[in-house]
C-alpha cells in the first residue's frame, strides 16, 4: 500500500563557499535561528528539523508556510533527491514529482527531443518515449513548434510543453509544487482538468501551496511548516480555521 | 483527450527507504552503478545532445578537432623529427598516436571535473543515478576522440608503418583507458563539486604531465637507468598500453602490470569515495 512514513527527518544544507572567517561570524551572529555551525565547523542551514508524520493511502496533504519554510525541500526529500542527515524516511509507491517544470530540459533541443529525453529520464525505452512525444505534443497544442528548439519558444509555450511533459504519468504518490497551478489562463483550463484527473488517480497527494482556496478544494489535511519544523498538522478546518491562520 | 494511463512511473510499487542511522551506503552506491549501467541509453542520448550543443551552428562540427589535431601532428612531426634526428616516416606514426591518445586523456580529465557540476540542474530536480552523469561525460569524450581515428589511418597509410597482428592489444589498453575515465569522472566530479579550486589545479597538473610524460619524446631517448622509472608515471603506463601495440609492436609487461595496478587503484579510490559521499552530492553541486 502506498504510504509515507517520516520519523525525525532532518535536512541540513551546508553553505560551503562562504569564504572568510569574519563573514562566518557575522552570519552566525545575525541569524541564530536556523544557521548553525556543525561539528566540522561548517555553517549549515537547518532546512528541515525533526519532521515526523505518517501519510496513509487516500490522504491529500497540503504543505503550507512562508517562503523558506521548507516546503519544496520536503517535496524534494520525499522524491529522493536529498538524503536526510538524520531520521528515517519511507515512501512506498511509484513517485511522480511535479516540482520544477523545466527539470532536465535542454533549451537547444527541440520540443520533441525534450519529450523523448524526459521519457528516458523516467526509465522508458526509446520506442515508448516516442509514443510519449505524440501524446504530449497533442496535449500541449504546440503543433509545428514541436520540432523547433525550445529556446525559441515564448514563455507561454515553454510552460505548455513542460506542463504537458510533466503530467504524462500515473503515479501512486504525487508530489506537486504550486508552481504547476500558475500559467496562462486559456491553457490553465485544460491543465486544470488534467491535474484534477492526475490528483484523483493518485493514492497520495502532497501539495506545496500558498493558495488557500486550492488547499480547501483539494486537500483533506494540512501541515503548516515554520522554519523547517511542523507548526501545525491537522484537517483543513483545524489548521486553516485556527486563529493563527487568520 | 490523451491521458497518461498508458505510461507508468519509473518503479511501480516501489519502496524508497532511507534511514540515517543505518544508511546502507554500499548497497546504495552499487545500486546506483547498476541502475546507471542499465540505463546507459539515457547517458548516450544526453551525450549526443552535449556534442550537438557544443558544435551547434558549426559547419565541420567535431571534425574541427580532426583538423586541428592533423595540423598539430604535421607541425610537431616536422619539427621534432629534425630535433631528435629521426626520419619523418619513423617519427610521424609515433607522434600521431601519441598526441591523439594524450589529447583524449587530457580532454577526459578536464571534463571529469565538471561531470557532476554541469548536471546540477538535473541532480537537484530528479532522483537519477549519478552514474548516468558519469557515463554521459565518458561517452561524449569517447565519441569526440573517435573523430581523430582517420588521422591515425592516414598516417599509417602515408608512412606504410602498419602495425602487425599485435595491434589487437590496443583494445584491452582502450578498455583500461575507459575504466580509468569512468573512475576519474566519478572521483574528480565529486571532488570538484565539493572543492571548487580543484579544476585549475587539475589543469596545471595536466600541463606539467604533458611535458614530463613521453608524449612528444620517445622513452628510448632517456638513459636506461632513468627510463626504468617511467612506469611510475600513471599517464605513461595507461597511454603506453594503447600506443605501444599500435606503433612499437606491443607494450612491455612492466607497463601492463603498472597500468592494471593504477586502474585498479583509481577504480578502488573512486568507488570508496562514492560509497562514502554519494548521499552528499546533491548538496554539493
């Protein structure tokens, strides 16, 4: 059964290229909360601190919090990009990550080549990836621009392509950054329908968002992160209805 | 309305477990390498895109390298054959093979420094095996180096200095070179991701090594007592396993032993480093 179990998961980003000792001192003096010095006297940012939670099949979890609270870092950790420095993390089920839409995109390659590349990134064969190109090409509505290098695309076209590429999947655990909910209005209507289908098919959704209307509409549970810690964890009404959120 | 139901995720029903108190680093590193090798098509596709991007808009593309190497071989051949008082027909095959093998080694070592940092965008977004980036780096250099093969053929044809049957021994030599390239791309890639001062150091070392290794000069020009020390130079040992069979009727047993030992050591160091620090790469790049 798909599930996510996190026990005391901690992520620390080392800040390596800070240079002079005096600079270190100044930084540490100004920010006693999340920057600290570890045993090897490196300066580290505590991105996630001691997170423990369990997500069961069928749950729709929203991650909310200020910028820099650790929402995207948590998504990347769940996707397996960052290894925790402490704690235990277990993610069962195929993972689909919609975190950075342009991840792995080569601006000099054509749209079609990028789609095939994306298929290979996912571990598909070349034949499967070419099938994928047809499907994605159709959904993105790029038509003849599919065979033109991506760097010549307008911003809107690039968004369409990355969205179409990223959403052609059928994961059990869907990790999504709210970026995917932004985009030009005309395309967003179709995109919205696509996302809703994806979300309803996934067993577990973890969505990082600032948009409370989307949280209320799609999610059953809200985890509020504050400076890398869980500040609140409960149903949508418990967390968003609480006075602190007002 | 297309939908994604036909396309499944990478690992249906997969289980991803990470426990910081029991990191199981060896299993993770070996699993990374195994998955990377299984998905070699991805590395090849990325490498061909790299080559195309590097030579985008250029008419000759990678054949510019062929031309510049040919000019270098011709120029150095004329100059040094007279400096060393050898006939051109004797010296030219040596310098051609020598320069091409050296340029390949040099290009791989230099590129190895950026094997992981250049893939930063992918590493921080997609959980891919790091081996994919290593193989990508090695493969793009192998393909570019292969553009020099016509020069070797042309020189052999012009001087009539065809190697004998022992030329097949260059194949195990190339295999050693390939293993070294993978190990270097992994080791230097990680080291340079963590310490950004390493690439310039590597550049200077390679420049020095070019003059200290018998690339332009033949090893026989050294006094025998000094030449005996040559196998201590890893560049010489690995280079000679490819060059020897092609132009000198084979490499000595000492050279082979030295090259195998260096390769095993390099692979061992790279693997140990990878096992220990694999989990940190995403934070380094």
